C-alpha cells in the first residue's frame, strides 16, 4: 500500500509508479501504451476518472501523477490502471491527513515502540532509534484509562 498526504501540494510526492505487462503472457513489459486511470476513494461505491496525468518512464513502467484533488478524501483508496493489450493493474493507496501519520504508520510496522512500565508511557521512535515521533501518555479518570498522543 502506498501512503500519500491529504491534498499533497508537491506534485512529485503524488507520483505512483505502475508496471504494465502484456495481457497475452502476463510478463513482457508493455511500452507505448495510453493508460486509462480511475480512482475509488474512501466512502465511495464506484470508480471515477482521476484528475492527474500519466507518462511513460521506460521498460513498461509508467508514472501516474495524481492531482491534489485526487487526494482530497482521507482513508483507503484504489487506483485502477488499464490499457489496451495490457493486464489491468490495481494499486491500493492510503490518504492520510498529516505527514506524521505516515511516519507513525511506518514506525508501527518496522520501528521500535518503547514502553515504561512505571508510568505507562509509550514512545514511538523514528528509524534512527533516537528521535521520538510520538509520546502516548495514559491517564485515568473515573476508572477509564485514556491514552493521548503528545
């Protein structure tokens, strides 16, 4: 899954790369295609045309540059990329509201989370192992434990 910033203003950060292959053998890279791209956004029930542009990079690889408007709905989305003579491609993306959500999602998958038993505080660390991306602090009121991110 590709994580993208909600309403990302920088065009290069909205790029998604897709490898197109021949529909007959499902292996041979296809060049010179005209791609058709549609998107289904979080909460939607059907694919719609996307507002971005496509370009061929080479060796059957294509750049799908989404428009900021394609990323206006936070949540899970799917790109459908089709072209005559090539296999259809489906690319899952996740649109996140804040850039730190991307770091936190990655950190939850591959980085460390340190827990202090005495206080119940958790620290989610960046790749370097030293930078704290988020501090999760528990508090209790009326028997209900609440964890807030600092």
